[in-house]
């Protein structure tokens, strides 16, 4: 009888632990630049994604924005311990690369492709070492003209491919925003405008851009 009661108590404890674990929030940190910084605002892609995830999933999601305007890959590397690891996330979504390319034109800085890859690879390694699931995003656009007519399209394609290769190498989930934005502008930018299709200025997301990014990340998460 004593054995039966002990076994029953053990089973109940296991069930309670399982129930509690199921109710634990999944913590997701979005790590990036000004696009991510704006994503937590009303109508931003992170805000939209939070609503969609909590409506459609039995789990509860805690989404945290960790975006800082002007950041490049080495900025993320320098602050990843404070802004990501200390938050103990289950998932990190890395969305960076625009400034690494764009600032070559606007500030005469940017990040060389080989350094971009090395910093990015080490960032992934450090997060995986902590058991964090990592989702990679390719940089979407710097200008919205069609047929590769934007000044930095070729360069941006190169950096997007680096990210695709890292995702394939490490078997990570990829949200290919670059491909999705190119396909969208090819189909919808009939006047070949430089901005105003999915962005406000060729880079930062407008309402439609935020909606598209939220929908694509929903598939990943």
C-alpha cells in the first residue's frame, strides 16, 4: 500500500511538472538594427507576430526586441552577451546586414564580406553553445527598384547568400527576406519606384513591409 501511494504521488508530480513546462513562455529575442528597433512599435512586425503567435498557438510567446539603429554584425557581436544571452532566450532571430552594406555607400564604412561571415559564424556558435535555437534572416533591400537596378543590389545579394550558406551549414531555420522582397517588388512595383512599396525610404519597413515580414517569420516560429 505504501509503495502504491508513493508511486501515485510520483506520477502526479510528473504530470504537474509536465503541465507547468507546457505553460512556460517561449522567449524569443529579435536581434538586429533599426528595422528590429522599430519592429516593437505599434504595427511593427514583432508586435504583429506576437499577436499572431499567441492567437494561433497553444503555447505562450514572449517576444523581446533587441534592435539598435545603425548596428552592423560586429555591433551585435559586441553586445550579444548583455542583450541576448543574459535574457536566456529559447530562440534568437538575427536580422542584420543592411548597414554592413549600406554604410559602404553612405558612411564609407560597412563590413567586408569575409569579416561579416566570420563575425556572424561566431555569433551563431556562441548562441548554439547555450542551447539557443537560431533563426537567420537575410537583409531585405536597399532600394526597391526591379531587375537589380538599385546601386547596392549585387552587394546585398552577396551578403544574403553568405547568410543562406551559414543557415545550410549549421542546419538553421532561414527566413529569406531578400528573396521574398525581390519577388514582391518584381510583381507589384510596376512603376519601378525606389521606395514606397514595402518600405518608407528603400530600407525601413512600411505597413505592408511589416505585415510581410511578420507573415514570413510566423512560418519560421
